[in-house]
C-alpha cells in the first residue's frame, strides 16, 4: 500500500502535487524552538536547500526561488529537516545567521527574529509579544 510506505517507510517521497507543487515549510529556531516563519518550498527549492545547507523557498509573491537572507545576510543555516506523516509538510530546524528571519523591523530598527511577533487578544485585536 503506497500510503503505508509514505507514512511508515523510510523512503523520502515528498508529496508536492497535493498543493500545486508546493509544500508548506515551518522554519524553527534549532536552539530555542521558536517558530520563525512559514514559507513554501517546491522541489527545486528543497533540492537547493539540501545542496547548500541554507533555507531556500519558493516565493509565492515573486514566483521565483528565494534563499532567505541571501540579500540581507540574515540566512537560515539548516540543522535538521523534519517531514510530517503524509510527507506533504516540512519543518526546517535552522540556526539564524544574522539578525532575524522576518522582513519587518521592531521599534529598535532591527529586523525581528520571528515573523510571529504578535498574538491575538480578545478575539479581534493584536498585541506585540
């Protein structure tokens, strides 16, 4: 049964076709466990990540491969890649090289470490963490 091979086997069989060629990828700080960002990888992005050791994604806004931090210097060095049971989602456990993973800046003018810097409060508002 193919499903059992995906769920219990040891062969990498990433399921790109489920979501139009993209897999959701959570980037997580290897040292702290903080969730840094959510992005998407196509097969070429995954292969580039594996080849270079730095997180490379498919930019859904620019429609091109994007190595996080290549321009800014805020790279995400790969430490470990986790795959979920259905092989249709990934976690990149990374070491942050540089200031942070987010493209936004805090009040101090520095890039934020994580894109998840706010939380929902009261069901309809946000507060900074």
